[in-house]
C-alpha cells in the first residue's frame, strides 16, 4: 500500500458536562474515544453508525471545524505529513485548499443572500486563486461538471430558487472548485428523495475519480456506504468496532454490533428473510463510560473476559479486516 | 390476508386540490384503491407525491385550503367526505387512527403520557370506561407495544425516541380502530429501533386483525410490512398490486426505476440506474402522463394523453401506455 493520505491516531473528543455555573466539570461525554484509521490517496472510507456514535464529530475534527481533545491527525503533504491539530494560522489557508466538506442539509449550508456564483467561487476568492475571469470560467466548468448546465442560467440565481438536489450539486461544486485532495461528506444524500439520491451519489463517485479525491463518507445507511465506499468503519459509542473492505464487512461481519446492525437493515425484496437481530437493550451512555467494552451491556455473548478487561483493541484479523472484540 | 365479504375502505376517483395564492395545487388526482379487513397496504412515493395528503383525507384532517373536487372515501360503505365535522370527529381514532411521523411532536409535553391516552379513550369510547377498566386497558396496550406499564405516569420527555413512537402506537390502538394509518412512523429512528417497531407493529396487526396503511418513502420498509403496495407519483396512483408482484415485476416505469435505484446491502454490488430529472411542480403539472418528462419509455401519446389506470393481471393495476416495454426484473436485489 502507498503512503496513506490521511492517518488518524488515537483521536479523542471529550465534551465536558457542566453541572452548575462555576463548578469544574467532572464528567465528560466521550464522543470520540481514541479511534485510529488511515485513508489512502483516492480511496473512500465510509463511517457508519447510529445517531450519537461520534461519526459527525470525527468528520468535524478532520476538517478542523472542531479541535480534538487528544490524538493525532496526519495529512500527507508532498511527502512530509502535516499535523492537522497543530496547524498555524498561515498553514490553515493551505489546509483548507486540501480539505473540504459537504454538509447534510443543503438548505442550511448556503448563505441565502449570495448568488450561486459567489457561493461556488468563495473558496477561490479566499485563496486568491486566478483572476476574476479565470474564476468565472472555473465556476462555470464546475457547474457543468455537476450537471447544472448551461451554467449561465444558474450563476446569478439564489439558493432558494433551486431544489434540494440542485443545491447539493452546488455544495459539491463548492467543495471541489479548489481541487482538494480530501473531502468529508456528512450524510450528503440523506435529506434527498430516493430518485435524486442515486444521481448525487453517482456524481460524487465520478468526480472523486476525476479529481482524485479521497472521501470520508459519513452515513447511517449501510447500503449507501456500500455503494459509495471502498472500506467501511462501524462506530459504536465513540469507538470503531469494526473496519474492513465494504464487501468483506457486509458478507462476513465479525463484531456482534455489526451483525445486529446488518440484520436490522430492511431489504427491498419482499421474499428476503432477514436473520434475527441479536442485541439487548438500548444504546449505553457516553458520559464517563466504565473501562469495559462499550458494547458489553447490549452484547448477548459477553463472557468473563469482556467483564474483566478494558475496551478491546482494534486488531487486524487478516486481510485488513479489523475488529475490536475479545470473542473473535 | 384478504377476508371475504365487504371491503373496509374504498377510495374511488379521489381528486383533491390545495387552493393557494399562486393557484391550484393538484395534490391528489384520481386515486382509487380498496382495502379489506386485516390487510396491510403500503403507499410509496417521493416527498410531495400526495401520500400524506391521502392519509390526511382519510382522517378528515386535510388542511383548510383542501378542496375535494370529486370522488369518495367510503368506510364500510359510508362516504366520509359527506360527513359533518362533528360526525367525522366521532369516527376519528375509533374507526380510523393514525401514527404520525414525528413522535416528538405527537405528545403534549406538559401532560403525563397515560393521561393523554386516557383522554383519547374518554372522548371516543362510549360508555366511558371505569377508572379501573381504563387503567387495565392502558397497561395491556403498553405491554402489547413492548413498554413497561409503569411508564404510563411518566412525561413524554422521559421517553426515548423509540419509546415515544411505541407509546404513539399504543395511543393509536387505544380505541380499537379498524384501520390504522402509519405515516413514516420509523423515519426518524435508527435501524435497530426501527426493526423493533416494525416487528411490534406487524405482530399487533396479526393479533388484532386490523387493517394498516403504511406510508413511507422507503421501499425496503414497505417490502417488509405490507401485502399490497400502491406507488404514487405527482398526486397519482401509478401502480397497485401485491407487494411480491410489484417488487418482482414492476410494470410502471417509475416503479421500475424506483426499485432499480434503491441501494441494498444484499445481492451483488451493482451499478444503480439513476432517475433523471426532478418531480414536477403540481401548480402546473405536465400534460398527458405526469411522469413523461422523466420517463425513458416516453412516446408521443404519453405527452398528450393521460394513461388510464388499467388491470393488467388480477389485482395488478398500472397507469402507463407502454407498460409492456418495461423490462422484467427478478427481485429488486437481483
């Protein structure tokens, strides 16, 4: 394998729980709890899990919209890796050229008072790329690439004049206009209708190839992750519990949580019979969790080993299939 | 699952427009279907296709600017559209009840959940149940939906999202309805919770033998809970038939494309066929067939003439001029 584009090591984010105005916080929500993974150049990793598992927090830390509590994010930059957590103010501008984000809600992620041209050209303006004419050409090219043509009919319109699908195309154009090498996409299709969804996903795949972009694709939908990503990581309460090639993960899930998640996904075929979902209770608490496997309360197979040890490490069980479980 | 005898619900040629400042929104355009006791029907379609408008019409809860231009909704032979607001209120919850999409918003935050269910029962069950009978009934309802009856004295904010949705189902069942309409009841929930709610709903439906109309944009969920399916597009029912038949041999191009553009975790990884374009503006719907601007099988006839909703096999109806051109698929995941 080539040198990874992005290397994340023991990344952690704790949110203090305030009790009273002046009291020191003693409790912390362990939103992301020491996760490590790598993404190669041009590769895509799907981050899957239920609400509150820490997948969006991870995405926000990778784009420096949020600072990590501890851990390291290394982004390869012409050979010498850059530590994302310690980028200086000047370095931030270069960083933003390389890392971009696509948000979930196309209605909230755009300034309603700016035209489509202003929205898409903003990264270029901020970075001072090219002359005005060059920027205009670049924006028009991008609009054509994301399927909004002829671009002249869109350039000077406002977001409210466009449908959700069209706005998400604008969001993709805005993220790619600066030629980034890494894009975090946080549920970019979950608010769109099914018939629109596939064309947006296809667009992201096509442009990802063309621009040689790596994606971190955050979603709650395993079927979408399978369609979009080379590899899938499953998160549960701030931990990555399993990480493998997409097809391997779906056909040979090893972690009990992944198994439960997979058997709970409805299948669009009335003659398909799903395996029973083997899981107990509801999601555990993320505030000061005990030093045990995070999944222990819901695991139907937990044994003594699980009850007497810390959360299991994420280990390679062969062929790049990583699992964090003592029983595998 | 269909029983003999008279159908429970007949919707016939229903046409409903919303009167807005910008003109008439043609929300429901000639929808016709029949539902028998104990049957479960799924209504699928994208946002704005009219599925929730149909549900609200059945409940007599459509917005004030809704105008019924023609058609009937007959519940056990009685036309609901001809009833007064007062008569309709007496049938709501008792004959037809509904589980709404946002479980968060279905409850009044300042009253205990048990008291709110009790209120619905007191209003609709005559003669009124005694204190003890009502409590016993509520406890049984909670057990049925998998909640601890001790939760009845709790406030809505003390329930998790999944528990709240279970409690909404308990409330919908409280007056022994013949028909329950579930409008995207699990859309806001995580998959594992969704799976539990769907199982509960199916189990209860089998136990009590009531009819169910399940509305969702998610065809995978529809595939799991329904016997019959109606596919809606831009205010029209474009295909109707047994869930098995429609999933394995969709005959309307929209149904076909919807099924082939749904990603799945089973079956071989495949390229999905995107549906080009976007749904039409219902203030000014396209001429002829409403799907024609997006349809790959479009002919000149489709642009001018609206296709009739015809039987192509027993119990399988399609509104398309060229349904024979639609390729045969074997299962959505094949």
